[in-house]
């Protein structure tokens, strides 16, 4: 078995099962169940970095901000992303360490609160479109805008704050993550896409209220640490074109050129498979060897070459 460096981007279903409230107890239970495939990768000797989303958890923090605003000052979105990196990292760390102990493996699992650099001039900074936080009524808009928020209608549901979703350009802690991997640790990084920061002219960093797509951040990190593979875990075993239509076709493999063509045709919706395909294209174009998109249950089989949709050069 060839030992590889693998970045595994956990889907939301690894933490919160569809149809559940998403209590901490439920999140822990689901995270524990999700670790079997990761234990398999570690057992095979691979160097593993885990990444994860934080949408529901960050949403809860934003609701808490509103509910407690009369008593405590609110947290900024960049601080909330850092908070959720720590809390979700703790859940994954403990769940994975316990699963490894049960498998007879002693290995440290480390969470790195990760900052990801974005460009101040990224077009999305001027035109924010990513909905965050609770719903508001039209009568609340003036109060929200007085806080400096940009508000947009979420059709049929009310009004919500929108923030930028810029393209990630650099992972600040990439070298530390690489060193931790080389020392034999499992690393949890770029949680929630990383804390969005901009670089000042003097090289110092400053947090910005933006949301980075976690699959794009995972692809960037994978390329910067020279990972052999990027495994993107989602709710389906394989990618399909003409999804849920009579002529649906499940894909075993896709070249980058095919992925770009299908994407241009609108085969991969913006809110679901689209960012995963963009991340796959990005990783391969930056010099990566292979991206596999599959379900959590098939993760180990995918790394062994027996499951998922492979995106290749």
C-alpha cells in the first residue's frame, strides 16, 4: 500500500444528520459514526488532513448574537468562524482519537485554527451574496443596516444579512500544518473554509466578515501542502449529470476538461455540487493528481480506488 498525503473534506452530514435538530449530543453521536472511514485511512498509513464546514453552527452563533445583544456585545463573523473551528475541531478530535484507540492506534489529532487570506479587491467583496444568520422582517431592515450590514430578500422567507464569499488565495498556517503531518499527526484545518483575513501593505493580517467555501479552501490547502489526493465527501456516492432526470448518467471518471464543460452547461448547481467541482478543477490545475468525490461511507474504498467519481488531469 502506497502511503499518500490526503486532504479529506467532510460534508455537513458528517456532523449533523439530516432531519435532526443538531443538538451537541446529536452532533457528537453523528461525528463518532463518521470516523470509521477516517480510521481506515489512518490504519493504511496515510497522512490525513480533515477539513469541515460550519454553516449550521455559525448560524446558531449569529442567532445567539441577536438574542443576547441587550446583555453582551456581539461577536464578529470572523471570530465566530474561529470559535466554530475550535468547537467542531474538539468534537472531531475527541471522536477520532477514541475511534483510533478502539482500533489499537495511538496517534495525536490536532486542530489548527486556520486563517485564509482573501483579496480585498475580490469582486464578491463589492457584491456580497452569501446569506448568513437569522431571518428578519422588512421592518427590521433599517436597524440591521445601521449595524453596517447588507440585507437582501431571501425569496419567500424574509430578509437576511449577506456577506462576501471570496476566493481563497493563501493558507496562513500551511507550513505548520505540513510539519504536523510530517510528525505523524492527523490534522484538522481550514474549518468552515478558514477565518477570512486580508493582508495589509505591511504584511500584517486583519479579519474580515466573509465566508470562504470550505471545498475551495480545502483544495487550496491540499495544493499548498502538496497532497496526493483531495477527497470531497458529500451526500452521494458518485457525481451525476442530468441529476434526477430520466437521462441521468452517473460518472466514474471525469477529466478536468469534461468537468469544466459540464459545469459551463449548468450541470452542477451553485448551492450543492458546483463548489465541489470548482474545488476539484482548482486542485488539479494547481498540480494535484486526483480528486475523488463520494459519500462518507465510501471514503476508504474511494482512496483505495474502488468508489466515487475520480476527477483527473
